[in-house]
C-alpha cells in the first residue's frame, strides 16, 4: 500500500531527477493571510501599470479554484543562476540573470510535462491542468512561502532553504491526488535590509513591499511608457531587468548554478548587450528574429530600445565625467544616436534619444 509520505517522497525524488532544485506539496485551501498582504500591496498603488495584477485578488489567492478536480499542488523550483563575467567594455548593458538564456516559460513547461509523464507512469498520478509558471492568476510567492519552498525575503523574493538563495524560478503542477502538504519554512532575514539599502531607486521602501513604480525590473520590462526623467540615471547600465537586491543578499553569496543548459548565457542573449547595435533594429519583425525564444522579447522593440537609450545616456555621462573613454570610442556612439534620432518616428524614442545625447554635452 502506497502511503501519503512515501508518495510524497517519490514525487520529490522524481522532480529531483529532472533537475528541479526543491519540491514541496501545497494544500489548496484559500490563502487568507496572503490575500491581506496582496491587497495592501495593491492599495498602496505598487502594482503601477500592471492592470492584470489588480483583477480578482481573491481568485489569485484561491488555489482551489484554478483547476476543478485537483486536490494538491506540486510546487517546484529550479536555479537559473550563472556567473556573470566582467563587462566587455563601455556601452554594454546588463541583462538580469533570469533572462540570459532561453525563455523560462517554454523550458519549464517542457520539463514539467516530462515530470508529469513520470508521475503518471511510475506513480499513477493524474495531472489536472497544464503545467505552468507565472502564467495563471495565482499569487505564487504567497503559495510557495506557505508551503516551505522557501521564505519570502524583505525584497519579496522566495529565498530557498540551506542557503540556496533566491535565483530560482517557481512552477506548479496540480494533481487529483491528495498528498500531505508541507509546512511553512521558518527562514528569516533578521535585521538585514541590504536589499532595500542597495536598491538604486529605493523601490523597497519597507520590508516585504516592492513599489513597481520605482523598480528597475518593472521600468525596463512591463512598463509601456517612457522612463521618468528622475529615474533614468538610477538605471545605471541595466538594459533588461535588475539583480541588485539579489546580488547584495547574504543568502546569495554561493548560489547553486543552474542544472539546465537552456538557462546558460550561450543558449540565449547572454549577460550583456552591445547597445549601439540595438539601435540598428528597424522593425518589430527584425527584433523578434533577433530575440526569438528569449525573455528579451517581452518589452518588444520599442521597450528594449528605450532602455538602451537610457543606458547609453548614462554611459556617455559617466565617460564624460570620469574621462573613462577616448573620443574615438565616444564619437561613433554619438553619431549612431544622431542617426537614430533622424530615422526614428516614435516620439517617445526620439525624446529618449535627445536625453541620451544631452548627457554627453552637459
């Protein structure tokens, strides 16, 4: 007779065989405490322009409603961490570590389907609903923390047990078998608030709450508008996303490397983008071909070039102030910006170009 504990152990072992770093079992009861925290985040206006985050907060905190017929959820994580090399030189923009390889949605769905098949073949479990990762209305951070995949740090990211850190994706499989749920993991940040102190834009003003209006990840990815003037210098050289709150976290001093080749920089866009070359992308079709199968498609051509213009402005200002680059290096970049300004029709991109050029002169 298969007991619930032995079934859980088998699930954990099969998930580990596919490369998942940590696996826990989630119960499907409503998340009442998590709903209260989520509502407070919304009421503060911290969701910025992400209107989809405001729809049905009760549903997002009701895992039992996601897939009728399901009785438990298998919650998994996998590391995406890779070491970042030194920057190749001036006018390169940083890419957040989660995005250096292939699009995690497609990769994790495929791995979860493989896990689903193993669960079906070896354990007789029936998976209810398709495997997913941040693709349905579920407050994943709250769900994961409630069942011990890690604890929610002051930067709101899930920090895994045994010093495994936060460079992990989270995903779920809902099954029609009831398995004993795991308890909350009692980790803590203690008095540490390096994430808040280190955030370039002060987006983490209070532990446990991130203001997307100020967050570089939001500004460079989900944001559809221009980047506010006062925040542009604070982007530094982040052209897609930001890792600062993770880089300064003590739990991330020795993070485990990703077990999957798909998340390595050789598989995708890599850790750095040469920004002047992005300005040569003239159409959405060309942009799609360049970044196909990578997370960098998310902001589309308009958004990524907007980001590149801001970072180019920051790099030009730094080179001017610190005298860190010869005129022979700076002049071609300025000329590329002037060419782009003359050829580009989008008013928002033209304004960001003007701002970038101004940084070389002031």
